[in-house]
C-alpha cells in the first residue's frame, strides 16, 4: 500500500496546484455556494449536516437547492437524495456529475438564491463562498493516512481551504479525543472556527406512518442492518439508546438492495427470537420502502445534527454570503438557533 500512496499523493498535489494557480478554470455561480465536504473516505455524517445547513438558510427565507454528484444513483436519485427529499420537500436536489451545469440549472430554471454543494471539498471546479469541512471525531485525521494506506482523500494540509471545521459524532468519541482534535486544528489553523456536533436520534419511523420516540428502544432486543459508510456508528447509537443488538447485518456503502437481498433479510428476520425489533437507517429504508420483514415491522431511525459547541461562530460563517450579497433581511435574527434536523 505504501507504493500506491506515492502516485495518489502526486496526483492530488498536482490537481490542487492547477486549481490554486488557476491553471484549471474555476467556475463561479451567480449566487452564493456553500460546500459541505470532508477530508476522508467513508461516512462522516454529511447528510444530516447538509440538511441542517439547508434549514438554516430556509429559515432565513432563501430559495435553496442542493447539488450533488449522484454517486450510485438509482433512477436518477441515490439514497442521500431520497432522504433529503423526504425531510426537505421544499428544497430541490439536483444530481449531476457536472455540478457546474447543475448550478446553472438551479439558478436559471429553479430561481435558487443559494446553492449547497454536497460532498464538495474535493470538487474544485465550482467556486464556493464557504467550505464547511466535516471531521469524524471517531476517526481523527492526525491518526490517519493518505489513501490507499488510510482513508484520507487529501493531505491534512488541504484543511487550510476550510472556512469552518465541524467535528461530528463527538458523543461517540472520548472527551480527551475531541479536545485533542480541537486543539490540533486550532494550533494549525487558529483563525478557522470549530464547532462540535453529534448525531442525535429523533424518531423511529415505519412505512405505515407509525412513529416511536428513540426512548422506545430502551431495554429492547433489536436486530439491525445497514449499508452506510460508518456502520459502527449506527450500532453505537442503538446501544447508546439502551437497546441490546442481538443480530447484525452489514452491506456495502450505498448498497442497492435486490430481490435476493430482501428474500435473504426476510429469512434472517424469521429466524430471530420473538419480540426482536428490526431496525435500519433511514438511508437504507428509503431504498427498501418495506412495511415489514417476515411479518415483523421494519423501523428506520431518523437522525438529526445537534451542535454542541461553537454554534455562534458557525452561524457567523454561514451568514457571510448573505451579508456580502446584500441579501440580509431586516427581520432576521442572526443568533437564532435552527432546530435539529433529521436524516
């Protein structure tokens, strides 16, 4: 793997140099662009953050559109788009590998006033006014390596491009680890704001419209499955709610469930002890859309981003493009806390 790091690192360095020196063209949209991205491969919890940011601007009465590449899209939408469509019905989500073209369509056809670039930190072709970089506190960059030896898409020095750091899953890392990561970032980029967050369970939902509070899981035996970038985080969340996970199935990230998968899951569910609750993530549920497995209700856990510290500084960063463009509304309250959002 060491041999693979050299060519990969050289390619990343060359690409960034070309954009930094404007030898590769950077396109600027007619409206502000806010990027939500990360430094590493795998799940850092972007979807709840994208939704949180979208709600932030919708509460300020901006017409918002979300732009994404559409990785592993099925019939024009991938799991992230379907989750955001369910949770943000008034925010269009354009999926297109050519995000410059998507930005033009959002502005010209949808009259969008602000664009959110999902997973955009490495997408240098479209200019962004703000670069929010998510860092998973359970997998801190100082302890990671560049791909393929580790999970870093770019060297940690690339974090100099960030407008703000958002540490995710801080509730699943030790306080010492979170403080180490915060201090490390502050020592290297002292002018960049840092917010700490957690993914907070909001509700259990089912296809039939039934809903239960997260506390419903306390003391229950559950069987769970998922196909997400950080499956251990989902299991830790369930156990944190007091559930006992007696069976666990893991699929690849962005897994497309086939009829064979459903049949296999049905047999698996039928073999479970009585009174076992069957759970999955909302990202998996939107692709399955099943009421039950083996006549047992299938529940999906909705998750929202909750900011623990640094919200005022993060809010100030998000307000910048509104103020710079002269779009500030006189009735707005800059320090109003947006509600927790779901994903």
